[in-house]
C-alpha cells in the first residue's frame, strides 16, 4: 500500500494571506481551508496500557487518485500501515481514494495512531462504535495540521459494518462536508463468534460497497460549492453530485459465482438518500443494519438508505445461468424540498435525490462461475442478541427534539444551533438509564439524525407528509439496531436509547453533512447519577 503521492496540481494559492495547498478551485471551497497549527506533538486518549491486539497508523493526507477516465483527481484520503495484528486487519478497496477496510474482532484491544498531514485540523470519528468521548473523534478534540493523536479502545460492538470519517468544526463553521467530500472516509467491519457461526457468505462472496456522489470540472477536478445562489441552496439542501460512485468509481461490471452473496453497503454521500432496488424485480433481502444483523431476514421492494446508514443484503444466484446479469439501481425520488412542488421544484431547489430522471445503475453483477463451494441456503434466523437488549418502560415520556431552521442562518435543534460543548437542560441524560427520544421534523427537508456513542432501536413513526412518506416509506428498514435514523418532512420518529459505560459529552446531529456544518448539531451529556 503506497503511503503518499504528491498532488500534481495546486489551486488555492492563498487563504487570508496564508499560503497553503488545497484540493479544489478557490471559488468552489466551503469557506476555504482553515489552517491548522504546526504542532508535531502527540496526544493519547483511551486505554492507558497495553497489551494491544491491533496497532496501526492511519494517515490523513493529500493525494491523487483515478476516479473518472482520464486524468487522476486531487483528493484527500486515508492510508494506513499495520504495526501489529492479524494480516486481514487492513484491506485496500481497489485503486480509488477510499481509506482501507479496517477489520476488527469483538473483544480486541486496539491502538490507532492518527497522523494528520493535511493543511488544516481534522478528527477521525469511528461512526457507530461505542467508545469513550475522548476517543470518539468529535469536534472538541481537533488534531492540528502536522500533529499526531493516538486513540485506543476495546472493541465492544456487535458484529457489523461501521465506518470512519472526519468530524472537524472550526471557528468559521463545520468542515465535515468539505473534508468528507474531498475523500476522507473508509469502511470498518467488526466480526464476532456469533456471526462466524452462521456460515454467511464470506471471502469473494462478500462485497463492501461505499456509495458516494461527486461532481467534476475541467481536468477531472472535484467541485463542491460554487458560490452565489447555487452555493446557498446547496448548503440548504445538502450537496448532491452529478456522478454516482461505488468505492470511488463509476458503475462497473463485477463477476460473481452462482451462489449466495453478501453485499454490505455504506451510504457515504454528503446528503443523497438512495432508493436501492434490483433490476430484475426480485425483493431486496436485508439481513443487517447499522448495528449488525437482524433477528431474521426481511424482504423489501426497495431499500431507503440515508447518509451514514448501512445495510447488509443477501442475494442468491444459485439457479442463475452463466452470463446472467443483474443490476443494483438507484431510483429517483423527491423526499421534500423548499416550497414543495414535487419533482420539478425539488430538482430546481436541490430537494430531489437524482442525477437524472431515470434509474441509475450502481453495480452490474454477471454470473460467471459455479457455486458448489459457496453458501446457497438463506438463513431463517440470524441473531438472538436483540431480544436481550434493555428496553425503556412503556410509560417513559419521550424527550422531544424539534428539527427546525432559521431562514438564511442554517438549521436548529429545539431552536438552538451548534454552540461547541454547551449543553442545554434538556440535553443531559443519566448514565445507565434508558430513554425514549422523539425527533419531530418541522422542516420541508429530510434529516438523517445520528447519535454518537451508541446504537438505538426505532420504536415508531408518525407520517404527516404523505408525499414524502409515499416516496420512501416502504423501503425504510427500522428493525435491528441503528445509529442514524431518517426523519422525513413533518414526521415524528421515536427511538429507544440506553446510556452505558461512558459518562461525558457526545454529539448528536443531522448527518446531511451540509446541515450539520450549518448548525444542526448539538452535544448531549451523559452524567453519573
């Protein structure tokens, strides 16, 4: 695995009088680069002593990577070097810009050295993992440019697909959208004995897919925000690129054997909500969500996947003839937009999640090989763990979070915007307690709400907007455990959470990255009773 390739082109010559290097043309940046310090010292958070089962260095750095045919594009990306651990701990996903797949096992003690070689401060958030606040990679703990931070933790989550990405928020606003769009993201898989005992598809029969969208100009240069009215509306609705990518590449043909396969999918887009279905009309079989396996497989006509959510799919080609092709498609939809108006207004104002009016292929699978050695029988049961998880008392009154917006000022939660580590009276919870939270979306846009530090259950939904519900509701997977839940316009969603192990501050926010960067993020505090 290469560690570094110098960028070939530099666009941003000066920001506020400070010379630096950046990815994108100056007019397309969100506020320009916020320069980090020149510190080279290392900080340490988490476990104080070893031994450690896994140790690695994760680099965040400028690079170039091939995305579209032709010239390589300047990106920011993660690379990694394994210092200790199983050989399969790090796996590169092709030659794109995505960070390596990190594969961990439940119970491992892990130490990660984060080396920031970017021209600005960053963090690394372990999305979905149950870790202490100072290890979580939240905005309170920025890693300055040129500095290194070491984090360590015990892997204490169910087997499942998680991911890692930046979570910085500087004095001039959020940088999650810009840094993630530049390329900083990677998948993380946790394994455990329970899942290994199920004989699910593995090896070549398991595929990790990270869905993203990007726009390009000139010589395959990434573009983000363009300034003016267009930039304002993009910040309002969230960025949606013109090209849909899987693992950093356009739709491609992949060969599969005539057996069952497991597709593990991350929505790594800034704001796009995907509506996934199979081209031959077969049901989409879901076996897992954000927090691991469901109790049993469930079939859907399509799957709605909001930013930051994950889904684990089962598909069998056991009886397919050689040369059979099936596509994973993304269907256009309008999940709400400023001033309503359906698909036309949604598209004009940025509320439509589509790159065209037609379904767009993300992946084409072609059967080419026999499947005698593969798994073919669909499992009837997947996990018994969910039944043993704590549940709130049915009489528990919900804690209300109203999702709103201030015209020309961004987004709010209960009328408040991001205020650093400030915690309001209604944002303090008790260690060891279970609660019900209700998100009420009082805006005309969908909000995928993410709670750091834990996994939760979705208890109920109440739709007030039939239009947006009709577009996406049949594909929303509420079973299992989640760390991100989609709340449609006018909708009320209740979730059940239990706060265990770690007191301290954690963020909760909309995972439309432009929304969180523009105010829709707060901290909650877990307090010892």
